[in-house]
C-alpha cells in the first residue's frame, strides 16, 4: 500500500516489475477481464524492461492480450468463473516450475 499511497494504485505492480527487472525471468499477470489498469501497467513496464509477459485472462483477453507474449485465456467471462478456471492453470504452472528447478 505504500506505493499506492505515494504514487498511485494503478502503478502498484509496475513499481514491483521495475524493481525486479534484473532478476525476473518472466512476469505472470492475472486479470479476469484483461483490462485491470494496475496489471496492464505492470505488463507495460515489464515489456519496457524486456521481461517476457505471461497473461492469464477470461475468454476475451482484453488489453492484456495485446501486451502479453503469451496469453492464457480461459473460456469464460464471469469473474468468479474465470478465477475458478485460473486455479488449475496456475497450479499446473507451479508444478512445472517445481519440476524444472527442484527435480533432477
């Protein structure tokens, strides 16, 4: 909340993306509509820092679809349903990363 208080809540994730720019292999941006300003600002910042952007949205993708290098769009538009469909996707991504980094 300090970033939001000091600058703007629209920039809260963009500031973090910029701070991690030298460490980040990629950034995962989640937005049910694909139009969340704070998430899209993070994607814009990441692209400016040459950090690959993975988007997760509902079926239309919104603006995030055009910002992401890869956009995973689940086949739903109602917020709660999009969030439910995102669960297995990011659990799968986490399992794949764990296998990559922690198993021989």
